[in-house]
C-alpha cells in the first residue's frame, strides 16, 4: 500500500508521461492486461486513457486493471489514470520510493 507521500511522488513523475494505452469500446481484454503487465515490469509507472465510447468510467477501469495486473492506482483524473507496480526484478527498478 502506498503512503500519501509516495503517491504524491509518483504523481509528480507521471505528469511528464504520455498516455500510452487506451481502454476503448473493446473493454478490458486479456491482450490489454498482458501488455500492461509487460510494460509495468519495465517502467513500473504507466498512464492509461479511457475513450469516450468505453463502457467503463476511468475509476472503474483503473480499479479493474489494478486488480488484474496486481498494481496500484496512483491517481484518476478525468478520463486518465496512472498505475504503479514495483518491478519484480531489482535490476529493472526505475523508481525509488522512500
């Protein structure tokens, strides 16, 4: 579980990130979950957008994807959200948290 200080640190890092994944009318499928899982292993922090034609709100999509990828929701703003998960490989850890 992230502390508020850690969450604030991750939010500040995520500001400079581009949205690299989108949840659309296809919803949340196995392929999206696998791709997010792979990227979380490398980058630890990702920004995801929810398209207008999606059946989920950003909060619903964030919560569901966080559960499926075993990550944590850092923030949800509008139609975007940020997920974080510590890399399993200590050599690949990019973000240091206090």
